[in-house]
C-alpha cells in the first residue's frame, strides 16, 4: 500500500542494477516471509499481558510513529538494505499489536484466517497479473475509500461507539483491492533489489491488514 510517488514513479526500464524477473519475485517472496517470520517469533516471545498493561493509546501511537518512519525510509531510499531497515520498523510494532489478538483468539479462528488470507492474496495476485490495467486504475479510489474508513473508525472510537460488522467487510475489501493494486505496480517497476523490498513492504501492509479484518469477521461469527 504505497502512495508515495518517490517509489512508484520509478517506472523507467533498463536500470543498470536490474535483476531477473525470477530473482525479483523471489526477493519479494523472501522479504514477505521474513516479515511473517519476525511476527511469529515476536508474538511467541512477548507476554500479551505486558502489552495490555501498556494501554491501547501508547502502543498505537508508538506503532504509528515507527510505521510512518519505516514507510518514509523505504519509500525515499534507493538502497535495498536501508529499505529493508525501514521495512522492519513496520514489522516489529505490528508484531506487538498482533500479540494480544493472536493469544486471546480461538486458535481455530486464527487458522481459518491464515488460510483465507493466503487464498485471497494468491487470488488477487493472479487477477492482478491477468488484468493489470484495471488494478492500476483503481489506486485513487482505494486510497479515498481507505481514508474514509479510517475517519469513520476513529470517529466511532472517540465517541465510544462499537463498530458495525460492515466496516470489517468494507476494509477487508479495500485491502483485497490493494493487494491487486500493489502487485500490479510492483510488476510495473524496474526490477531492482530495492524495488523488490519496497514492493514487499507494501504488500506486507496489505496482507497483514487483511488478516486482521478476517480474524475480526470470523470472531464475530464465533
């Protein structure tokens, strides 16, 4: 989920540091697996009660600061290593946020959510590969829709109102679109190591947010 022109304007081909398509896709996949692996390790290592004791707002504010710093780093860098550092600034705080969710949710729901997220991600990538022009055309619509959903959620939170189930479905749908959108854009970029890391970081954000919403949807049904 990248909206920064410093990344997506890199549309010229023939860059001197371009790599093969297979290696490019492999780096995207390995970078995603690294992020999910860090999530798994940290969730197992962190005490969920410690996270809860810190309170929602300190954790959320800390996450936002770290995540935005990470996004700023990887979208502005031309170095794969620096971009990878920024990527980890996103992965680590998300692990902290996920810890209570994973520990206090029925394991069967988590398992179903993992399967559903993987299936949807693969499906959206295949559709994006088949219809790249369509997905590239919906970026602005997705961005506006996501901002609207965030404003609605923040407003309801400040007013102490519980979220209706349709919000989870709407946000899940937006991130499904973002997976297709970001995959199409990843394939439109010059195939460099840095662009592979940047693309993986973007897709990671999409996939994790989709997973969280699917957990919420399944949890409401339980």
